[in-house]
């Protein structure tokens, strides 16, 4: 497998969690991180995470700031970026 690092920049506000999700299919995309192939919560103060030993394929990365720590997207989805296959 391959390692894939996500670094989040320009996080506004403090507190809460950043949730980074990797989706390999459309089910649950973009606002249900529980249905992602991989999903992690990280601190906004240390906004990066490495997903290790991923199989080759196509992934879509979704990041949102969960300020109230409820695990849900409470506002409109702002942006997503398709990454090249790893």
C-alpha cells in the first residue's frame, strides 16, 4: 500500500475537531464520514494526518471543521478536491 498525507491549511477558529474522510465510492459522500473508506478526527491545532498502506485507487478527500464535535456537517458543504490516484 501507499501512504497519503493530508495537510489542512488556513483553519479558522479554534476548538472542535477536523474530520478528514477518504471516500472510494459515492455512498455517504460528502457529509457522512461514517460511510467513508477511512475517516479520522484530528485537532485543528495539528492539522495533518497520514493514511497508511492505502491500496491503489481513486479517492476523494473531504475535510470539515466539526466545531461542536457532533460528527455532522451542520452547514453547507464548502469545497472538495479530487486527488490523483495513489
